[in-house]
C-alpha cells in the first residue's frame, strides 16, 4: 500500500475510540480523506476480559479482525506512530515516514507499565500471578481461581495511577468470592483487596451498595496499601503502607500468596508524553467538554489517552465520539466548535458482583449519578448481568464500531 504524504484526517490508534470515530466521520461525510494508523491486526472487546478471567466467557469471542472494522474508503496504515508534532501538523511512523494532516484525532489508548512493579514482568502468567489486563493473560486468571483450596490466600490489587475500567480490580474479586462461595470454600480461603485508595468506590451511592456486597461475602479490604514487588520464586508480594495523614510510605507488608490478581500501573503512552500535544500528566491536552486540543485547534482526542478527568472506559468513548465528530466537522466548515455538543464526563462501570448479577455505575465528571436506564441499577440485578454478557458485546460489534450507536 502506498502511504500518502498528506491526509485530510489522520486518526492515531484504531482501537475502540479510533474505529468508532472513523465509522462516524465516514458515515457523515464519505468524501473525507481519512487514514487510521493502527499496528494491530486484531481488535479485542476488552470489557469481556473480566468474564474470561472468571471462566464465563470465551477469549476467542472477544477477538475480531481489525480489517473488518475499518470503514470502506478509509485508509488503514498498519504501523505505529512514533512522533506527533502538533505545531507542524505532522505525524511520523516507526518506519521513519512522515505525513502531514489537516486534522488529527489522537486515540492510542493507555499504556500498561508492567515494569513499574519490581518482579512483575517476570512473574506474570505463572505461579499464581495473574491479570485480566491482556488478551494473552486473562485465561490464566481463571486457572488460578479454579485452583484455590482451603488455607489458600488470594489477593487482588489496584495501582495508584489512572487505569482503564476503574471497577475491574474489584469485579474479579467479587466473582472469585462468589465462585468460592458456590463450592463451600469462601470461609476457608483468605480473599483480600489491596488498594492504595481510601474507599471502595468514588461515587457514594455505589460505594454503599458495594459495601453491602463486601459484607455479604465477608472478604477483607486494605486501604492505603500499594503493591510494589512480586517475588515470584517465593510466592511473596510486597506492599507499601501509605500514611493517611502525610501520604508518605510508613512501612511495608509482605504476604505469601497462592493467587494474586494484579492490575498494573498505567500511564499515557510514552510517544504522547514526549509530544507537544501532551499536557498535564502526559495525557493529550484537550478541553474536557469539546475534546478539542487546548493549543492546536485542528487536533482532537478521546478515549483512554485523552486528558479528560473521567473514568476511562469504552462507555465513555461511546459518549465522547459523537461530540468529537460534531465538533471536528464544524471546525472544518467554520473554524469553531459547535455550540451544543459537549461531553460532561459520562462513564459507566458494570460491576459484576457475582455470577449472574451486576450493578451498573453510571456517573459524570462531578461523580453525580448519570443513569441512562429506566431501572435502579444501584442494586445488583440479573438483568444487568445479561446486559454485560450478551447485550453490550452485541451493541459494541454491530452498533458502536459501525458508527451506529
Ligand atoms: C480488564 C478490562 C476490563 C474492562 N472493562 C470495561 C467495561 O466493563 N466497560 C467499559 O466500558 N470499558 C471497560 N474497559 C476499558 C475499555 O476497554 C477501554 O477504556 C477502551 O478500550 C478505550 O478505548 P481506546 O480506543 O482509548 O483504547 P484501546 O481500545 O485500547 O485502543 C488503543 C489503540 O491504539 C493503538 N495504538 C497504541 N499505540 C499506538 C501507536 N503508537 N500508534 C498507533 N496506534 C497505537 C493500539 O494498538 C490500540 O488498538 C476494560 C478494559 C480492561 C482491560
């Protein structure tokens, strides 16, 4: 394929956000000259990895060919972007080839920093060290869950960085607890969340509901506790204890584990951090409501890499994409964003609280509940489990990625 030296629109990253924006833009105006830069042949529905880790979803069903979701007429450049120069409206690929653009959409997702925890990269995927954060990893979580036996210790961790799907660390813990309960093992296996955070969940109404879930299972939850090292050969995990007042490390706890589900630290992709489109924390510096770059008016961003202070989820992308597309099209025509298309931080977190039940936490930038369904989703419900396992994946593949939802 010949790569041109200039495109009208370049989309960096063809994951959930990039493909959704490409589909919507292309639907609205088929004459646009759009290129997506995406290195991966496979596209995964990541929200189902929690269910894979709990043995109730097939990993193969979370994967489709990226090619099948690139809209016809849109150019797919199967490379990585190495550099973005917003000041020069230029993108350079890892091959060294450069392209200029009229408009840029930055959507390369979040970077997983396995190496930020000593020993984790070496230990992951064996000896009881597991994570749902990877298509090559989540199936091993289920192996670990199934192997738990009386006297064992199972830990679940959460980092102190932003992560994709803030509920994922605890979802797999509730499912593990429910699995153990069903086998009469819940009071014989120690189950504990190790979290640097201060509470179970940031939004009060859902926190209260989750505290009831915790009481029902009788599992432990340690706050101000951060995983810093895995000693795989000894099945030991080292946690820093954080002082509540000063935020400084006040001591350490070393625990033997039989299973430890790790949610790794995450950050903006390195190539974004070093680019002039980056703002605070290395995230793409966009207006949190319009999704337009704060300095380069022909640059937009959404999804996990965007510097918007929402909880990072695919559900957030679903609300961001139409706002970004409307504003981008308006800027093309009139050099200014629309008056009425704004993103207010909507995100949703489907919290699986057991096999066959879920509560749906939907909220906005201000942590105010932002419900989209006509039922009370603050209580664990069977209908929400059906939504998570069957309806949302269908809507994703057939609606969202096709630019229909
Ligand atoms: C275990 C788990 C559970 C989750 N559960 C939920 C859930 O229940 N509900 C929910 O809504 N969300 C959930 N999510 C989060 C959701 O999957 C992400 O928020 C969403 O995929 C973000 O979309 P994105 O396009 O920003 O990033 P991604 O979908 O990750 O796509 C980023 C793309 O950019 C590409 N890319 C990276 N670097 C470059 C580069 N240098 N050049 C070009 N392309 C590049 C990548 O190959 C990738 O295809 C979960 C995620 C995980 C891991």
